[in-house]
C-alpha cells in the first residue's frame, strides 16, 4: 500500500517517516517536499521522494500519482492555509488516493476565535466532501512548543506571560501525535473517524509554570496580561504577526496572530479537550508535561 506523506521533511513528518520505516518497506513511501535534496537520505533507502508545493497544484497532481493512502500534515502558513489544503485535497482525489488522514486541531467550532481553526474547520469539511475515506487527527497544543521552544525563554526571564486567565488545555507530545498518526496509517478500521489527540491532564499555564519552576529549580512566575501584552512579547522575540513562509523562530514557523488568538481560545475554554484516543490508537498512555520537563532538564536547567 503506497502511502504519501506531505511535509515529510518537517519535525512532524520526519518523525512519522522514521516510524513508518519500521512498519513498511521504504519503497511504499511517497515523500513530498519542495526541496527533494533534503530527503536524499530517504531516497537512498528506496523511498520515492517527489517535488510538491501546496502553492503549485499541478506539482501536487503528479506528486501524488500512485498513492493509495495519504497523511496530509497541515501547512505552516497559519491563518492562510485553506487554499493550500484545498489544492492538496483536490490533487489527492484526482490522483486516486483512497484514504486521506489529516492533522487538525481539537476544539473546532465556528465560534472558536483561534486562527488555526479558520484553517482546519474548512479543511475538515473539504476532506469529508471529497469522496475519499478520511481520518481526522485533532491534535492538542504540543507540549514541545511550551517546554522546549518557550521553556528556555521563561526560565531565562523568570516570567511566563500569558493571557489565558486560567483556561485549561491538555498538552500533548508531538511524538504521541505522530505515534497516533502512524497507528492510523498502518492499522485498520479508522475510516471516517475523528480522534482527539491529547495529553493525559488538563492544566492551566499557572500550573504549567509551577511545574517548570519546581522541576528545574528556576523560579518562573506566571504573569497575567492581555492580548496587547502578548503581541508586545512576540514582537520582542522577532515573531512576525502574520505568517512568513519558512521563517522559523525558536524552531517554530509561527506568527503572533496565531498565538494570541490561540491564547484567547484557551481563555474562552475552546481547547478544554481531553481524551483517551492516544492510548486507544497506540496502546500506550500519552506522556505528560512533567515527563517532558524531566527528560529535558539538561536543556532547561543547565548546571
Ligand atoms: N498542535 C500544535 O501545537 C502545533 C504546533 C506546531 C505545529 N503544528 C502543526 O504541525 C504541522 C507540522 O509542524 P512541523 O513542526 O513538522 O513543521 P516544520 O518542521 O516547520 O515543517 C513544515 C513542513 O511543511 C512543509 N511545507 C511548508 N510549506 C509548504 C508548501 N508550500 N508546500 C509543500 N510543503 C510545505 C515543509 O516542507 P519543505 O520545506 O520540505 O517543502 C516542511 O516539511 C504545522 O504545520 C502545524 O499545522 C501544530
């Protein structure tokens, strides 16, 4: 069964490929990238590495030929991805892909103010209307983003600035999201199902900051601010307000319109979603925020 992975060179995609190689021959993988040279090491193993660009629909139609299943890893232009995703879904249907799996976000509703939802909600609808079988993987906020990307900042400044006002979410390790996706791609019975891929506990950012302090030994004070205060912090970090392709800051291709509206949605309770779908899909309990901090003390609390 030939399986297409978009975003195969990214953090999520490369981990997915690594795990899929344990479950299927490299020859069954069709890996999509705008820069095939980046994936030469996988081509050398036998994978089919093909040029594909979400902004170039014709490239996708040829790139997806022969694929039966596809993992559409959402693009990085948060707030402006619907056209890109439409191109990918149309090309997959036209190329004869039978089953498409998609990385969405939890807490989807038309009322949710988060920019990510404005991308994911129409994308989910287009997938369901495409005629292909589908599986929606609604990922919670990555634990990695707050522990590994933001954590060193919080520790250095001693402050965790947030506008979430006690709103809770259930952060999930990116690797647990990937394990869930791999289980869907390699397993059976996931047709036309939606899963909430979450961590094991609901917590607010004051509790998160408390864990960071107690486990690293560096005091991090949780400080409440408003949306303007959040924009000021992200501006100071050099994060663009609107998406800029391929510009990564602290390892993330992000923009502050995304982050500020994400915090708003946490504040308003839209991301208060917890589920046992990771364990149901993978047979393993999702890992906690505490575990990620403990496993990364060398980065977070250098001697
Ligand atoms: N739930 C959360 O908290 C959370 C946090 C962060 C990200 N995410 C989601 O997870 C996704 C993957 O994240 P990541 O960390 O793996 O991102 P990443 O490391 O920045 O990788 C992005 C990938 O997207 C591909 N890409 C970007 N623009 C493209 C285009 N125009 N056409 C085709 N491919 C394109 C890149 O491929 P090439 O450069 O090789 O073409 C790359 O493989 C994100 O896009 C986002 O939707 C979720």
